[in-house]
């Protein structure tokens, strides 16, 4: 999968809208190793796809700092970056693991961080 890019015209962060839309959002990814885990790139792509599907907007620019191990309760923090440079934290938490399928919930922060000047 290629890393999604944020559309400069169509995306702007609205903490209320994005936060409300992502509450309870979940996804599932098939792990491809003996120890189930999702690579940080695949996780970022899946979070971006789920966000785009939820909002009806193009895929946002999402980055995740680490792979997500397939153990219930494990979390990582990803970051959505808007075209204006503002960011929104996104928490990803493993909700269940079924063999090599890792199911996780996605929750965006309520408030974005402004762009650095």
C-alpha cells in the first residue's frame, strides 16, 4: 500500500467533527508473522482508510510511530496531519485477536494541536 497524502483543499481539522466520527470506529488487519503484529505503515494506511470511509473525505496523512503487537489492550498513538500543519492525535487499541487477525478500535483526540509557526 502507498502512504496516503492529505488533500490541501478538502481537509481541515474540526476537532468536534473528527472526534465524534472516530469514536467507536474499529478495523481488522490480518497479521503476516508468527507473532501477530501490524507494521506501522500498514497500521497508518488502515487508519487512514477507515477515517476516509467514516468521513466520506479523501484519505488523510496518518503516521504511526511503531508496529502494533496483537495483544488485547495494546495501544499506540498515531498522528493525523492536516494541510495547514495542524495535527490530531489518534489512539489505536487492540480490541481482540483471532488467529492472525488483529481487531482494533480507533479514537481521535477531541482537540487538534495548531501548526507550529
